[in-house]
C-alpha cells in the first residue's frame, strides 16, 4: 500500500511540475482513485483550477494570464518571473512581489526580502540553503526566493510525508487517497482525520456531516453561516470566498477577509503602499 501511494505521489508531483495538474470536482488529470480532499476538497470556483500541491490557483501556464500580468508563477499570474521580463527603467524582477523594480541597492529591499544580489539587482529572501540556516525552514525555494521546510516529499518524514508547495511545508496528506482507512479524510489543513456518517458523529465546533466526503463541517452552504462570517467556504464560515462577497470600500477578498488592497497597484497616489490589506501613505 505504501509503495502504491509513493508511486502515485511521484506521478502527482511530475504532473504539477509540468503544469498538467488541473482538476475540478471530479479530479480530472489525477491518477484514478485519488479522490477528493486536501486544499481543493470543495472544488475550485471558475476560472480557478486545482493543483494538488498548491490548492486552487488562477493559472497553470502563461497562456492563462493577461497581458498586464503575463507570467504564471506558482499558480498566480504575475508581472514578471525573471529579470528578462523587465525593461531597462526597472530591470529587476523581485520575487517578493514578482514586479519589476529599480535595481538594489539603489532601490531599498523590503523587510521580507532583505538580501540584495547586486549582480542581478534583485531583493531576495534567500539565494541558497545557507541563507536559511537557523530559521527552522532550512531549504531555499529559489522560485519564490524564500526559506521553506520542504521542496519535495524527499525532504519530509514519516509523520508528514507529503510536501505542500503552496506553503513549503510537510503535511500528512494532499488528498484523501494519501490517508489510511482509519482516518480516510484529508482535511483542508492537510491532515488525515476520521470520517462521519451523520451529524451525530460530529463535534460542536463542526456540527454538520458532509455525507459525500465524510467531513464534519461548520457549514455546507451559506445558509449555515451568519455575519460577520456569512460565506461558506471549505466547510467553514468565512468573511468572503471571492471579491464578489466584499463591499465596494473593501473590494478584495484576501485570505478569506475583505481588504482595501492586495498590492500597491490597487492603491491611490496619496496612499500608495498596501500594508496588511490597507492603503497607507509613505
């Protein structure tokens, strides 16, 4: 069984590396028998698609991105992926936001990417594994230039044998197929847990049984939720699942919370910096 699971996992990682993993509720593109569960367990709202190692993403290739943000990087459409995508005025693509900037050190690096590589003009969180020493996340993910706990399943142990690329952390499962019969459900937090047959099997914190997936849930539909978290997403009541759930003053849904901005591009000139979802002055 373990050998079969490892073969399946290797296949899923191969598909993810080539951008071929793109599934909806029926897990199209994944090996037969992998089932639902994990980060995409409730399906992805179009046009987003499922990547088993990233969750619901807006792209799996550059072809799915717009002219304004033409490069697909880890499931997100970005303005640039490398310096080759930038012009002479702003020649450096910084992985902290995948936008073109003036070269550092002339342009100061942000706190979350304070390593200036003068040869390329890029601000990075890390360039090599040595830059991650002592952080508790010993590996440098050079695509996003940040320190992570894992880059592949080979970096993970028996207790959490799968690497979720979305966060660079080792997890118990990516989908239901990865879980044993005693705890067959891969939950949204990527842990294997017991299934339910009826709501009587569920705790007070998650009182509703989804009999399709065997999950105990806080909600199955929006009608199970109330303000200030009126939207049902991933079996939990949240403030928002998409921009359409947010008011005009806080029009972006980020991390299931309505915010004024997601990045600096969305802020007015008098408050040009986006910090923690709010536009602020310099």
